[in-house]
C-alpha cells in the first residue's frame, strides 16, 4: 500500500502571492516524515498541496511536480477527488460528522465513494479500521452513538479510522495532536508508530519533541521574513536533524533560539 | 407587574471613590422600589378617583409618579447618577408594559371573539348557499392549504438551491448580484407581489386570469427570499472542518454537499422553511388580487377563484350579510384559526431546532 | 477502495465529473432564476401599468391624470408609515433594552420568543383588532387632543366619530412593526461584547451609563437598520390599513378628523376587486411607485447594515 512521493520544485501560490517556494523532497514509504518550522512558514500549505486540498481556496495554484507511483498528481486531467482517495488526511481539530454515528463516520468514506457494499463487508471494514486506529475496544459497544460524544483523543482516532477506512496509500496529518491532552496525544503517537508499518505518513507538528519521538525523517521549513515565501531548509533522518543539522537556522530553531 | 421594579440592585461597591469621601455612601433600602411603586399607585388612585378617569390614566400616572418619586428619593439619598439610573429603569420597564398592552389586547380579542363560532360546522362546511347564520370556512381552509402548499413546493427547491449556490459555489459578480437582489426581494410589499402574479397571468393566459396557482406564485415571490436567507445562514455555520474531512476522503463536491453539508444543516433549514410558511400562510393582500374569493369549495388551483382563510376573513368583515353578526363572527373565527396555524407552525419550527440541535457541543 | 494494491493512483482521466457539473448548473440556475423573477416583477408591472401612462387624464379615475391620482396616495402612505415609525422606534429601543439588560435571563428568553411570535401574527388580525378595539378607544384621547392641542394642525379636528383616522392607523402600524424592529435591535444588543460592558462597569458606571457607553454605540446602526426595516413593512402594509382607515382622499396633516388620505397599498386592495380597464392599469402603476419607495428604503437599510459589518469585521 505505502507509496513513495517525489516532490520536485513545488511552488504554491495564492493569487499572485507565492506562499511556498521551490520545495523538492522525497517522502519515504513505510515511514513517518515530520515537517517542522515556525508559524506561517508554509508547512501546512505544503502538506495540503500533497492531496490537493489547498485547491478549496479558489485562488490557490501550484507549479512543479508531485509524483506518486510514476504519476504526477498535478498532471492535466488528474482528478483531485481521486487523488484524495489515495492520499488521506487527518486535521488539526477532530472533525467527526455530527449527524452520523461512530459506525457511520468510519463507513462514511466508503459510502460517499458510492460503494454498494454488503452490510457484512462494511462491518468488516469498520471493525478493521477502528482496530487499526486503536479505538475498537473503547467504542465497540456504542457504535450507534454519535461520534461527537467521544473525548477529543477518541474523536481524533475516530477521524484516523475514517481516513484509513478508504485504504489510502498515504496519510497526511496536520498537527493532529495540537488540540489534544497529553494522554490522548500519547495514544495517537502510539498509533502512528503502528500505522507506519502499512502507510506513508507525513505529519506537520509544532512540537519538536513529538517530531523527535514519532518520525523517521524530519524536514525543516523556514521563512525569510513576512511577505516572503516559505521554503524547505533541509530534510534528513530525524536523529541527524536533531543532533547535527547542516544549516544554522535549523539548529537555532531546534535549540529554541527563535520561532 | 413585578417587572416594573426589576432591579433588585446590589448597590454595594460599584461607586468609585469620589475624591476624598469614604467608600460607603447612602443607599436606598431594599424595599425602596416596591414601596415607591405602592405609594405611587395609591396616589395615582386618588388623583384618578378625583378626576374620574379609567384604567389607562391610572396606570400611566402610576408610572409617572413612580419615576418621579423613586428618582427624587434616590437623588436625595444616593446622588444624581444613581437617581438618573433609577429613573431610566422605570422608563424602560414602563415602555415594556406599554408595548405589551396592545399586543395582549390583540391576542385576547381574537380568542374571545373567535371562540363564538369555533365549532365543528365551521371546519366542515363551506359558504355555498349560506345566507345569514351558519356556514363555515372549510373551502377557505382547503384553499389556504393548497396555495401555501404550492408556494412551498415552488419556493423550497429554488430557495435552497440558491442558498447552496451562494454558500458553496458563488464568489464572483453573479453571487453578489443574487445576494443583493434577494435582499431587494425581501422588501417587496406583499400587495406588489400580488400585482405581479396578476400581471403575469394576465399577460400569459389573458386578462382577468385569477386562480389558486396565481396566488401561489405571488406567495412564492414573498417566500423565496426568506428561504434563501435562512438556508444560507444555516449552510454557512456548517463548519469547514466537515467539508474538508469529506473532501479528504476523496469525495466529489456535489456529494459532499448532499451527503454531509445538507444533513448537518437540515434542522436549521427546516426551521427556516417552517417559519417562512408561517409568514406567508397569513398573507391576505396578494391572494385578494391573484386568487380572488368564492363561497364554494374549489380544489383545482389552475381554474377558477379560490377562497383562502385570510381573504375569507376579510370579506366576511368587509361585505357582511344581513344580519351582520354571523358574518363578523365568521371573520373572527377565521382570524383565530389563522393565528392558531401560525402559532403551531412557529412551535413546530422551534421544536425542530431544539430536537435536532447538534448534540454534544464542541 | 478495494483495489488497494498496485496502480493506486490510476486517476481517471476526466477533468470534471458530470454529476458535479450538473449539480453546480442546477444551483446556479436557481440563483439566476431569482434574478429573472425580480426582473419579471418590474417588467410585468411596467407592461401592465403602461396604458395608464399614456391614457388621457380624463380616463384616469378622478379624471385629473396619473400624477394627481397617485400623489395623495404617496402622501398618505408616507404620513402613516413615518408616524408609525416615530411611535415604534423609541419604544423598540427601550423594549430591546428591557429584554437584554433588565429582565432576568429566563424571562428574557421567553420574551424574545413572544416577540418573534408576535412578528408572525397575520396583518388581517391587526386590522380587525384595530377596527374593533383600538378605533373606538381612540375617540376619547382624540377629543382631548383636539380640545387642548387643537392649535397644532395635526389635531385640528373635528374629531372623527368612528375613530377610523390616520391617528389610529399609525398606532396600529406602530403596534405591527414593533415586534420586528425590536427583534432586530435586540439581536444587536445581545451581541454587545461582554468585555466592553464589563469594562464600563469596572469604571464604576451605573447600568444606564454602561448602556450609554457600551450598548448603544455598538447597536446604533442596528437601530437605524431595524427602523428602516420597520418602515418598509409599514409602507407596504395593506390589509390593516384597508380595514382601519376610513379614507376620503386628499392631502391633509389633520390626523384625527374623518377626512383622511388613503395609502397606496390599501387603495389597491380596496379598489382592485371592483376595477377594470385603465383603472386597473392605474392601480398597478401606483403599485410600481410603492415598489420603488420600499426599494429605496430597503437599500438604505442594507447600506447601513453593510457598513456595520465592515466596521466590526464579523457579521
């Protein structure tokens, strides 16, 4: 399942404003890649460009290539809706659909994608996804209750279960723990460690300890000043970045001297 | 009544240390408001007694005397600022009571006058061949249901689709134009909507074409902007999180809207639609012009004039039979029925929004 | 997604989905339809009113020409509505204050609901009430006004014996628009930032001073827009005026006599069912004028509201 993504010279624009400049990186399969950097450096924008979610903002556009499996996600004729089926996303704030039960939330992706599934099949996928998200034991007795009744951490894991139920190749996580308490954060981090066996995971985080704990690779984004585009300073294996980074800016950021 | 004296003011520590003096200043006792009100009432009673007026002057002079009394007393004990505050409180409370009086009077009058003929016959008989006593508004009730129903059938799809366009698709000049003209439409006087329907049907089907459908068209003109406005509000408050969550699952936009956004907003939208129905169900003027009136039951909205409750009520009042009283009774009962329908619709709308309100808040 | 394995990103080579296109088309079409309907309202009214523009003066009812026919109606409409607003607007502000800042919370919620409900009461009911209850009740006060304030042209009299006067009509209209104006102002007052209120209270303000410092400045544009909305309602109000006002035509500021100018809307309702030919065209022309007046009033209200959203940054 897990896929490698090659990003080449990616520029992201909002109207005439260039938000991210010339990013090139290779995202390894079956690994967690963390993106860190100060606020406003474009790392979330970059993340959203990986499954074309940023296109929901009307003036946004992209130059460059994002190649997954020999296919450029931005090739003409490529359907963003299909892209998103293969590159799933988990958001900063848990966002289960309030009108749906826990079960329906997990099945939502399947149903929305027009699968005429038999009940037994759906049951199977739901259980598998909830187990995959380490949530099954906690919710198996109340699958028909609304998802909004769960705790924040449970809701976030429910959203992860919903994302993996459509069997994506890549999972993008935009600060998935920033709205959670430490215990829930721990649960989600554990889950990431398991998920990377099967998925390519890219996570944006403000929390450097978290990046150090969960990721195999870390990329540092920076911004030269307000009004300037954000850019990727360097990306390497996580221990390398945290011990002997190439650039001084990275070192300063990690040691807390700015940002 | 108790509202007149609503401020049980904890008058302790709000005053600033005015220069030199101590923080403790004079305050009126807790019973001051009630006491002053009682004194004002007694005094007003005496004055009104002497001059021989009715209830209204009594209430008015009580209010005035109370305001003067309490603020004077307060000025003496508590100082000018407190006194002004107390006087204003009295003013606000009396304004509220003053406004409540006619509104209560309306409700009481409609109920007491309307109950005379609020019987089985009223709801099962039409006015066909009725002279003087008896008869009913069955035909008019049916007409109201038919015209309002048709108007709803036309307005809800158009209004909802427009709201979806405005919230989910519209960005450019077209959406600004639509927003602006929906606002303009909200202000169309109902009689003008009636004239429009009349003019439209006169041009298309020949002069003098007056039927239930024309009335429904007129009502739609009034109803569509209300539906657009309320649905738009409801769609806007669906959090973007949810749209993003659905998009991230690889869902086409129209399905995101139909399967995620609309279900989330459905309670609010139904509340809005119900209130919109309540607004048009009592309309008289457009139906008077576009739908006309008749004494017989007419189930066909596409041919012939059709009675409706509001127009029925109006004509029973405006051109009563001989003797007059049975007609006026019917007019009031029709008005009462109409008011009950409106109230029930409002209650339904309110229960929808209460029942389906998003359960656990965020 | 059952084809989870290889060739995962085999995106279909379609740029747009037909269903998406169709859905977008339908919703856009509905929006355009509204524009068409509104253009239709103006166009059809113009077409139907046209004969009255070109008809010789003698054929217009009253035989004085179109302008002479419509002008007193415009006068009556404005007089009744403006009077109603003058009565209702200050009351609405006070009631909104009472509901938001004086009444206990539970009671306030209930009162808010009652106000909304009263805004929905059909106008025919206000009409019947005005005719039956209010008109007779105004006779006493009207005589009093005439006796003591007769030197003011408004109360020149002689007082009408039925009470179906411009004075009564304005009162009924005021009662009718009170709920809607109150509702708009109440909403704005409710949104007064708690921070501002507490800031002024912390300075040692009394409740009235807090209201003057925090609530009124914040809600001032809503008072204007609410009033305009109410004025729009009053201008277009038909049945209540048709029932209450005993109109005889003419232009007069005398509020309490039995000679009263009619209003456009009520005149249409009263005359339309009995009219034919050029008379109908004339009535439609007067409807157009009413449409134009309400349009202007509503646009002013809208402009005020929009300016406010510009200022506060939120809706």
